[in-house]
C-alpha cells in the first residue's frame, strides 16, 4: 500500500463524510467550529491543543471518533492513548472506534485493514495488509499510565475527552490533585514530539480545562452555544440548534432551578446565568459627583495568616456609606501576610483613608493577633475602632447582605482604580456552591456589608470636628436668644 497523504482538516472532513457519517444520530451540516478544531488538531506545528465546547455539539464525534479514526487510518498516529473521566467512558469511545475497524467494510477495504490483533474493551491493536500496526489504549482519569510503551515507543497522541466530572472539580484540593496527575503522569507518558488534544466542557473556573485555556503554552479555544445567557446572537451551530431550540433547553434548566447548569454546559461559563450569586450588571460605577459625597468610612477585613503561595490571603475592602445608606467601594488591599504585616496594613489604610470603623470576624485568627494589635495602638497612640462581628462559616450565607445590596443597586465601585478588575473578577467567580479558587476579596466585601448593617448614617456622622463645634455653638446661641438677626443692626 502506498503512503497515505498528510492528514488535513479538509481530508478529515471528507473521510468522515464518506466512511463515518452512517453512525451519526442526526445528520447536519458540518459546523465551522468543527473545521476550525480539525485544522488545529491536524497541525503538526501544534503540540498541545485544548478545546472547550458546549454539550451536545458533537465534540466526541468530531474530535475523538472522527479524528482518532482518521489519525490511525492515515498513519498520522501509531500509538494513541485515549483518556476519559472514567475507564467506562474511555472504553465506550474506544468501542465505537473499534467497531469501524471491525465491521466497516468500506473502511477496511480502502485502508487495507487485515485483522484486529488485539480486540479488548480497553486495548485495540489493528494490523494492515502491508504489516503496519497501530494501537489505541483506553484509560480512565487518574489511572496509572506511567511507563506505557508499545514496540519500544511511548504514545504519540493523547486524546483527553471530557476527563473531568463534578467530583474532580468539587474542592480546591481535588482540583490541584487532578491537575498534578494530568501534568505529571498523563502528559509525561507522551513520546518526544508527540501530540496532546484535550476537549470538554468547563466544569469550574479552576478546572484543568479552564487552566489550559489560559496556559500560553497551549493552543486553546473556547466556544459558546450563543453569545451570552440572555443574548442569542452568534449561535455556534444553527443547523442543529436554532434560537428556539436553545431557549427551550435553557428553560428546562431554569425550571429545574439550575440556570447555572445551562451556563456551564452550553456557555462554558457557570457565572453567566440568571441565578449567579453576583451578576456582572450589579457592579455599578461610581460617578464623579458620588466620589465627592461625604461618607462614613469603613473597612471589612478577612483575616488569614500565611506566607504560603497557595494559602488564603488577608483582604481589606475599604468603603463608605452615605446618607442614603448607599455603599461605595473605594479601595482594596489583599496579600499573604504574617501577623505583624497584617497589623501594619491596618495602620497604612488608616493613614490613607481614616475610616471610622473596621469590621473583623471574631474568630481564631483575630483572637491570635488582638493582643499585639492593642499593644501597637498604645505604642503609636493611634486607636482604631475595630469591631469584631459574629463569624459565619457558610460563605453563601455570609454574602447575603452584599448580594441583596448589589441586587438592589445600592453598591457603587471605583471602576477606574487599578485594583478593581481583579476585584470584580474574583467576586464574579464566587458561586455560593463549589469552592472558589480565590474568594478572600469576596469575603472582606461581604464582611464590610454585614458590619455596616448595624450602622445607620446621620448628618453629624459626616461632619468634621470643627463643623460639629460650629453647629453646637450656633444651636446654643439660638437657644439662648443670642442668635438670629439683630433688631438694631439688621444682621
């Protein structure tokens, strides 16, 4: 058999149409995003590619079944490692591919398939009439794959298809463990010069796939079924899912009280939903006139004592409350500090903003530094009004005050400040359900809102000491008859 032509996206599309289309549940025009993915997957200049695409948009059909079958048939790959979230899922994908080489007579004839040397649920070895062999091995996520070899060679192609499930992204520790397995075990099984292709749906903003999408070493693409939760422009595959079909699917999720699920499964963004904990449109900018309003200054403080890179951070959210009880966020400080550095940060913010009150949760960390804090205030003769408030362990419950304020349009933010973009991004990532990657700024903002619930702002709260003294003296004179217009001079 003569050498096959190089595998290209155009060749792969023709191959799937001629040899594989009979397996498709519903025949529909090939979407452009499939062609784009095939161009990336067939490009030998791209060692690592990642694709996030919506559910039911034929990721597995186009990027696992079609691509892998074509890759071994055209001898683009000789030893393939097929990964799934579980071994059963990987076996299912391998079984569908094996069926092609087992019973697809047109494929067998035209590509010289002689026999299946090994035909097992997790292992397929196929021999061609000219003696060429190829192998596809199926494994589940986190199974042992170190040292895999066949004919003295490591896998030249790794396909990871939906390798993350809810359990793998539920907690921070679990996500870290899974990423380590993928980077330290799975990727290292690849031969030098080999290729890895990962596709799935973003399950969490700190999932493996979400991190690969941001990794500059990877050629990555993210696709949405349409532009946004409430915007049905730019439909990804209109021949299969028109606007009405997508609205019907979305309504099913909403009726099940899981709008976030639709945003995750079809938009690859759990935050873009009608029941997101905080919604982007709630982050209202502060106007120039509002900047100038007198405010009762306050700081919400979420404490964490650690210098470790992956540890929680201490966060200070600086805000002010005006006479209409609107909350304005004016500054933010966050970092991994030890106890002395945290105390120093209190005084630095006091020197800059002179807030009237600081709110901290009355927990173990505050109790561990309060003695040092009192000693430092006495030494400097600067006494801060620090108010401990009752700690709330449930983060979703802790944030209800902030959520309610923002929903009512009673929070404004200094969107021009350097700290703001990271602050907004972190608050939007908080879901109230799965553990967020970073949520310290959310916590301090929530503590600030909770603390200020007990503080109603009166006019005198916003007056300087001189203004208050003048007002008192004026009131005294009026009460004694010494104030007002003179009957003699007229003033």
